[in-house]
């Protein structure tokens, strides 16, 4: 059985990622890209579906400490046993164009006996490769596994031996002794790659992550978790294309044992836009421009072909399928690859993109011959679909409806277009855009706000709420402290906030999403609630909820999509970019409102001098 979701740590080489459990097992790894078929798939099945275990054999072995080395994704795990202690260092080398995982064991005290078990299973755990032991061209011994287009080579110290359909070994590490191995992927039609200098690779990888993180210099109570969140966003970004995956996993359940299991290894325009904003806010301008360029390449073409998500390089064909040979995480079925939501119409997406690009303009980013005309075309797309119903931000698989959040983001799209002309001197039919913007606002206030209940509603004419309504003041549709927004917060707290203060996305029992009811509070939405509290004078509530949410991160600072407070468990794909994006926003809101509060408190109107102006 796979570990609990929160027991995993992330390794990344900016092309793909691995998940390492507290038990010392790498249970998930896709080579060579985030969206490639996995070669270790025990996360969604059993050890027979592929894993790489390296852990002490002693029954009383315990982890004394597990943490990333400084501001990196180099994982250090210190094991303690009655006979001694040892440190395991796991990392994926970066900047060398090599798809590999390195595991190093160093004896610290006494002696520690380790067990190693590795089974490589390409094709999402389905393919049993041809494996042979050989002497590589560089004179080192190696274990090579080949299956179709994929080949993997394991080399290093104390290589395991074949035992049935896996390789296993036991070895002892004394104090001061080192055992290290590297597993590399390469195209099977090419020669076995040479061994790397592990010391150099470790140093280069540490330098990369430290140098990248050094550009973040904010202080404050949440500075450390914000820094780790920004690092997570970088770790989930493809180095070459600039595309950011929503998560490196597929089919980790939103409802344990249920069918809400989705493939998140793709690039949502919404996530890309929010990531651009987060990076701009914290000084990562180069990354923001690269994400902008990915976004513009992805959506280039006929606006009618606009999708809500794309592949890492902008691929459009993300057809959804099921892997029937896998039993699923704790039995949650089906296990899916691809994502059927790719064909949905979500009316909010263009607004998300244009809001982010507006903020880029405000930060000094220049429009070029490509970017502004493309934005004009996207506004034309919104206008053409002005009255169309959609699936909403949560990718409802039920009937098309007029979702209030979607309509507001359409309003935001025209608002950004108009301000681009008025404030930035760009060309466009500003009067028409302003007219459409104003018409939308009037329409939303008439149909998306229930005067009797004093709340915005999930859908036009509805009576229930939706956590996406917390976005309305974020894009300037209404102020955070407006009567309409405060009434909406009251309704959200009554309908969707649980006794722990966390918020659900919406009531799944309504049946609007076309699925069986059941999921846990959505962490991104709970961070939005922090932001709302912070901007509407509820500072204590904001801090209390923020502290709760930050406390849900595991010991290496990672968050999943949802959290089951009753069982104390993470749920959904992991780590989740959307959760970390919202964490950054919430921390920024608290930081900003605290600064404003302090500056206001510093002005004592009772002791201010009276100045008489003579005129």
C-alpha cells in the first residue's frame, strides 16, 4: 500500500518529478517529462507496479529528521537505529539535461544495515522490461532495463541482484562510509549514458536552487512557507517550455475511495496566469516573462480553438483514458490519464489571462507585435460568447449554466482591455469594451446577486454560494468590504465553512457537477478566505485561519489540493500548484494589511499638531 499523501516529499529536475515516502520508497516517477508514462507507479497500486525502496532493515529504525537541504529540493533523511545512524540524500540533478535520480547513503554513527528493492515498470506499471546486468562502456557495472522506447540504467555501489521480478540487496554502512547509486532514463535506441560525477552534480544542483531562491528577500511571519511555495512553483515548471503543471501526479483522490480522480500533469491557463502574477509580485521577472511567452504560444491560433489547459509544450490533444490494470490509491477508481475537461468551455479563463497580463503591464512589461493583438483576439472571443453558458471554474461535468464567477471574469476581461487603451496607450475599440463591461456588471448584479439573501450566488437565479465568489473583490468587481461582499462572506460561512474554518468549493450534493457527492475542504479557497478576512478588517480571523492552513503543510512545506480535517489527511493531487499559489496571495495580503495597520496606528490624531493655513 502507498504511504499517506502527506508522507511524500518532492524531487524535481525542472523536467519531471519524483515522490519519496517517509518509508524510503520512491513510489512515483515519470520519465523524462512530468506527463510521461510513469516508471514507478506504486503510488496508485502496489510495489509490483514499480518503486525504489532504500531503508534500514532494523524494525526499530526511525526518522530523526527529514528536510530539504537549505532552499533546495535535495532531500536529506536521517535514520536512527539501535546500532547507529545514517543519512540518505535524494535528489534529481538539474541543468545537465539528464533524466536521473541519485540516492546517497552516508554512515554517521555506528553501523546501519539497509535494504534495497527496485522494480522498474514503464507504461504506468504495466510493462515488465527486459533487464540485464552488464559492463558499461566506461568500465562501470550497470543494471539496464529496456522496454520499447524507454531504457533505464542503475549504477553505483552495492548494486542489488535479481530476485524474481525485482532487484534486491542488503548492505551495511559504517560511520564515515558512503554508498551511492544513480538511476538514469535514456531513449532505448541510444547508447547507455556515462556515469556522472555525483559530487559535482550535487553541488551544481544545490547552487542552482539556492541561487534561484536568493532573489526572494521578504521577511515576516510567513516568509519561509512563501519561499518554499515559490520554490514549488518553480519545481513544477518545465525548464524549456515555461509550462507549469497543476501537480506532478494523477488520480490521487479528492474523496478517498471515490471517483473524483483526475490527471493534473497539464498546464491550466488559470494556473499559468496566477503563477505569472505571483512571480511578478516577488521579483522573479524573467520567470514571469517566460510564463507569459508560454501562455501566448499555447493560445496562439484561432480564438475559437481556445482551451482551458494544454500540454507542457502547448499540446492540445489531452484525451482522457483509464488505466484498468491499476487498483488506484487506496482503491480510488478509476485511475485516469489525460483530462476530459480539456474540451470544456470555461468562460472565466480569458479574464484570468488578461488580469495577469494587465499586472505585467503595470510592472513594466512591454507588449509586442504578438501579445497585444492576441489579447484583442481573445476579447473578441469573449464578446462572441457573451451570452453562452459554461462549465464554470470547477470543471462541472453537469449541465452548462451561467456561473456568477465566470460572468465576473468576463467583466474583468473587458475591464482590462479598456484600461490597456485608456492607461497604456494601446489601440482597441475602448468604447465598445467599456459598454460591454458595464452591461455585464448590471446583468451580474441583477441575476447573480440575490437581494433577499444578500449574497452573490453560484449561478444566475440560484440560492446557493460557491467559494469562487471570493475572487470577485480580487479583480475589483466589488470592494472587499462592500455590503454585497460582506453578505456573501456570511453566506459562505453558513453554507461552506466547516467547524475548523476551512471552506468547501461548493455543495457537491447539489448534483451540478454531474458526479457523486463528496470531497474535502479546498485549500486554495481557504487561502482566498484568509485574503478576504485580511482586506475587510477581520485581521484576527485571517491570522487564525492562515496559521491553521500553514500548519497543514507537511514537514517539508508541501500542500495537496484538499484536506480532511477529521482524519488529519491530505487529499487530491500533490503537491498542488493552486494551493501554493493561493498561499502566496494570502501571505501577501496579510503582510500588506499588517503594514497598513502599523502605519495607521503610528498616527495618533490626538497628539497631531494643528496647522493653521493662512490664505
